[in-house]
C-alpha cells in the first residue's frame, strides 16, 4: 500500500468533536464529549443555544466515564431536567457504577464570562451506592425530591427511587419487573409514570406492553394499569415506541398495529379509563425504530408545540403539531438523525446525509418560518463522494427488496469489482448516510452495494417479519439475488464479488459462500458463526432473540446446526478475512479461534486477526486503520488485482 493510501485511511477516521447526546433546556444546549484524545474519560458540556462560536463550558469537573450499559447495548447516559427553576443534571458513571447529579442555575447574560453560562448551585454528588448491574438514564424527578429510574440487577429489571437530599444510598426498589422494562417517563407533575415492558421470547420491537402507574406521596405505586385497546393490542402482538408525556394528561407514542409505527395520543386523565385521544394511520411512514438502545427520541416538545420525526422512504421529515393537529411538515436534507430535542419553539438535532458528516442544527421557530430545514442549514458537502442510488430488486420469494448502490469514483478496472455489504443486526438497515469505508472503496474503483435484506427496519412490520424463522436463509438469498441482478445488468465483474458483514451480517456473509456461491471472498468483523453457542452464551438482552429468527431451540435444534457457518467451514474454499476483539461479550472471539486453522488450511489467502482491547464494535482509531489496510492487502491477493 502506498503512503497516499495510508494517509487516506487515516483521514477516514480522524477525530472531531462528537457532540453526543444533545439536549436543549431553555436557552442552553448540553452534550457529551471526550476530555482528551486517547483518554477513557468524558464530560458533559454546555453552551448557549444558537451561538455556535461560544466556547463550551465543562460542567462535570471530576474524572468520570459517563456511559450507559443498560441491557448490554446502553443508550443515552445522562438526563438534564428543568426542575424548581434550576437544571438538575443526572448521569451514570461507570468508574463508580453509580448515579451522580449536580444542580446548576443560569448566569444572567450580562454576567456571563467567556465560557461560563451556568453556575453550580450544588456540587456533584454520588446519589447511589455502586451496584453490580446497570442503570438507565430515563430519570424522573417528583415534587417531593425523589428521583425515579429503572435499573438492571442480577438479570432482572427494577423500578427504583433515590432521595435527592441523600448521598451514596441504597436504591429503593419499588417494583420488580417480570423481565425487561424501559423508557420511563412521567407527566408534568410526576404523579403518573409510564414505561414499556416485554418478556421472553419477544424482543421489544416484536411485542411489548405499555404500563401506567400512579405514585403516592411516599413514592410507592398506588395504582397500576396496562394499556389495552381492542383497536390496537387486544388480539395482536404490538410494539409501542417512546411513550412521552406532552401534558399533565396526554401521552404520545407510536405503535405498529397498522403495520407501520404510527402516532398514538392517549388521554390518561383517569388511569382506570385510558382512552385514545387521536390515532394516525399512515402507510409508508415510520415514527420509530427497533429499541436496541434506550433513549431514542422521535417526539419532543409539549401539546402546544410538539415536533415529531418520521422516516418517509429514503428521507427524514419533521412534523409540527399544535394541540394534536398537524400544522406543518418540513423536509430535511438528512438521511438519519441521531439526536433530537425540543424546548418551546427551539429545535436541536444532529443530522447526517449522503455526502456530509453529522451536523448540529439549531432553529428557533419563534423567529423564523421555514418551509424546508435546508434553508437554515449550511452543509459542507463532500465533493468527491459516490452518491447512493436506490435500487429495488426481487429477493426471497420474489418479494421486492431494497438496496443502495454506490458507483466507483474512478475507472481503475475494465469492469469494477463488487463489494456487497450486509448490515449488522438483523433488524438494522442502511439509510444512505455517508460512510467513510464505502467512499474509500469507491475511490479505489470498486462498485459498492448495501443490502436492506428482508428483516430490515424502515419498510414496515411485514418487511421486518420476512426474517422470522428464516435468518441465514432470507438474508443470504437477498444478497445473492442482488449480485445476480447487477451481473445481469453488466454493471460489475462477475468474477470479483466480495461480501462484507459485521456481527449478524457476518453470519449472512459466511452463509453466502456456501453451495456454489457467486462470491469470490468475504471480509467479516466479529461474526456470528455458531447459533447453538449464541443460544447458550449470549448476553441477557438477546438470550431469546433466536426464537423469532430461527425458532424454538428444542424444536428446531437441527436448524441451529444447519445455519451455523461453524458447521460448514470445510465446505468454504473461498478466501476469508476475519477480525475479532478479545473483549467481545456478545460473540466470544473463541468461536472465531475455533475456525481459524481450518480457514487457513482451506485457502492460503485466508487470515484471522484478533485485537486485545476491542469489544463488539471496534473503537480504537489505530485498529480501524489496521482493518482497512489489511482489507485492501487481502483483496489485492484474493481478487488478483
């Protein structure tokens, strides 16, 4: 590899300010960022809304590792609550495995120093004792200074409370859930709580229940009610997404009984008689995603000014509601949005596009009336990038299936080699956002295709359900079907086709190499290769996931064996490059170790590389560089280019 190649790989992974977990309260925005390069330490920062050149104020002064590990995949790691005219900042620290909080007040504009916008009213304080478990950050504060939350201890979830006037206290367990719970929220007075629960064998996006609880002055549950309605979840498996209070009595969420995650407004004036205030049914629009992580926000604001995100085809729209009536729909230039927060007329979000990196967008709707978010957005477009092209093709059982195509940026080959990407997480999806790896390969003359195989999200419940009991079949078939279609159209070199897959996508990729495959080689990171081992040894959150993807283990044991690449490694003669982290708690690196010798015996170009300090998903920039460099060296040999 030339020095120029190495430079471009390094540029792909250059560090910038992350602006993670953005929130707006009043005129202040909050976020999390690293403290210094290479340090396992971060902090919460703040600056005034819509003053982008303002220097950030660091709010958490001690050494913290602010991170959420709830249910293994985590989510948002802090919450800022506007309470008693102050900012109550609450966060989860992994160094002490405890909940911390600090109180701030606004500094008058005339008294602000260059980078000081908030004054500490009370210094940081450790609220809870350390626990052998995980906290979620969906915290709620009641009028009598109790903090409510959900935690995970010894493979069980609990609703708990803490007294904000005490330190290093044992958590008070209010309710022991049957299995999983999450998305805690409350009405404006915090007298009513809401959350979702789910139990095996379902994942939260397959079936969950929406609960409400009335809390007495002592912080105990006085009344408990599960929402049930014959129009929605009386006879169906329904998934509720992000229950969120917009007033003292009205809650908004989305639910997928129609086949799409659509908006639902509930009146909870009487917990014993919850009724539907308004229900929207719109096909081809999704107001939700599978809840792998907690704290995903699609709704923010109040009943007087509510903003909602919705996925519409390949783009995202923002809707504005006043008193439950849709008054405006805004198109956006974004293919995905990671953070979304609203305070009164102020909207804050972080958006991504097909030819630009994540940008922080701040709009005050009290001052501007927009028809399109793009009017307010300055985007530094990446000029030399391959734009995603939507391509529909016939997949498994001739069902129309979605993909994105990226044409090569240079003509380095008579006909371009094809790199097929299978996404990680069977319910995940490619959204067309800028991906540096895709662009790297396009800049080398490769044709890249991203497959939203049956089971992917964003295309409705029926599309997601295509993978039920057929993981390892539908996904692999769809990847092959796309390749055959591109070869038929004479767009790619039929003798140089490589499939990429990480995690669940690794199972898809390796299964694609079996039985007279059209694929020349495969590159996988931390792949799923043994479904039996996954059934017995994966972490709690995914323990029963295979029930829907493959079937009940006892009744479908042969399918677990047949669809596991580890049991067919001797049949694979194509070269394979595998990467795995030794700290992976989702898929043990020892599984990859088991097949290492066989792979290398079967093909001299096969190679396996382990990283000592990586988990499930590589974080270290230098390791990412190594992966890219090794991948290019591997492809040069495997494809003879």
